[in-house]
């Protein structure tokens, strides 16, 4: 039985999902935050987790921008070390040598009365580990860390949820094919 063109897309989607989400050990999502911010207003977060991190800001409704600083508690367009101000998905990589705590500002663009967003915080594990180890040891010698590592149980719960979603997608595909 030959597969129609539509079925090939479903199989391709399942294969890509498997390779990009479950097989990849390079990136571990630590937390996803959801919020809203008014026009020309900011919401601030403090991040104390060590390591090489990636922040991904997705504007669900409206448009938000992200500003990051290890010096200023209220980072803005004029006073930040890292930023992303696109109309789509904003992404910022925070190097491990960046001071902690890291201050994050989410700004609501003025053309939208209220913007809704999700902020994903991920740990990037595949960055050169030898370099990262030496940088983190130097940083630890200079400044004590107040970071609390994520417990193994939290990581297992996230992995279990992803596996459950994957299994359900495969069941749907099998049901459709049969």
C-alpha cells in the first residue's frame, strides 16, 4: 500500500519531533513561565541558575521584547548587556561566565494594549564542557553561588511528560494508518 503525500508529512513530522525533542540531549528545558505585560510596561525576573542558559521569549498575543543584565535589576533598551527585539520569537543565550543573579526584563510593545508571552529557560549542555568547567570554577572562586540545582525528580517528570506526548502522537498516527 503506497502512502499518500499527506501521510508522508505526518511521518516526517513524527521523525523530526523524535530527533529534535526526545533524542537531543543538548538542551534541557528547565522552566516555562507565562505572563502578560501592558503596553510600554515591563515585567522583571531574577535568574540565579548557573551554567550556559538560553532564554526563549514567545509572544502569544501582541509583541514582547527581552532585555538581560547581570548588573542592572531593571534592564531596559538603554541599559542591558543582552537583548532581543524581534517581532517573532526572541532568543538570548546567557554564557556561564555571566554574573549571577541575571536580571530579565520583558517589555510590552506600545502598539499592543496588552501582550501575552511565554518565557522558556533552557540549559545548553553541549557547549564545550572543558571550557565551561574552567569558567565555572573561576566564577565560583570569585563569588559564592546561591543557585539551587534542579532536583532529579523534576527532570524525570518533564521527560516523562514528553515521552507521554510522543507515545500519544504515535498512537494517533497508527490509528490513522490503520
